[in-house]
C-alpha cells in the first residue's frame, strides 16, 4: 500500500519539514481570526463533569476550552495531564505488557559534502559484527538528508546512522558517558567511510543521541 501511494504521488512532505507544516497551520488559523500561543507548557488538563474543560499552563495561566486535543503520548496524557483519573489502569497495563520499541543510538553528522548520488534511506547490511554501546551490531540504518535547506545548506548533507542500543548499559556509564559517545561517533564514521568518501574530514557537526 505504501509503495503504491508513493508511486501515485499521494505522499509528500513540505519543503521546510514539520516546522513549515506547523507554521502554515498557525498562519491559516490566525488568518481566520484564531489566536496561537507557542512555547507554553501544559501542566494539567482541567476537567469539569468528566469532560475536558481547558488547560493549566506551567506559569499558572488557566485557559478554558470547549475541546482539548492532546498530541502527547498516551502515558503523558492519561497519567500526567489527566492525573490518572481516566483509563489509567489500562494504560499502565499496556506499558507493562506490550513490547516497547527497541532502544537505539542515533549518530548524526553535518557534513560539508553534497553526496547527491546517495539514496535518502538504506540499510547497511553484512558488516563485520562488532560491539557498539553494549550491543552486538551487524547492520545499521542510514538516512541521507540533503534535499531540503531545512536539513543542511546547499552543498552540505546530514548523514544519520541508527544503531541498536541498550538502555541499562548507557545508564551505567557514569563519568565515562561522554567518552563512550565519542567512541560511538568514531565507530559510526568507520561504518560510513566506505560509502561516503572523505566524510571524516568533511564533518562539521556531530550529534550522538543515546536512549538515556
């Protein structure tokens, strides 16, 4: 189904990514007379007669509403914003029993090279097995982001490598945590070098995100 939709041109993403999509929604809503408030943290969904009736912001501001739509996760919405008053037992049960997303490390490099001939997404398979951040690794997923200036300026690329990870391993690194992130960056570049000529010399920004 997904490939069929792509072939027919049903799928697309806006130039500028999700920020452009958000800003377009905000502009349209404001043009229709709506008011948009950004960069505000909601601490609680207010409830009256078992219905959502508004929100309380972190600064104490109360905002009444006919409808409240939460785009947070179910645990965040049910257990924190609604204070566990609705569907809490079922939510906790799902958290305890359902399989969670396997932890990953995301290694991102801002590179001063175009790499225009590389596909935007592929799997690096058949690599010599090695242990990276506490997990055996014999494959990795690679993203190449260079077709939109919101990712990188012209002539530059963001290259991302997704690796399997172990939360407990990262949580017990202590004072060596940052040093281990540096080792992951070096290991990721070793995997990328055969496919991305001169990537190591062209790296301008490095960002290693762990499960922790």
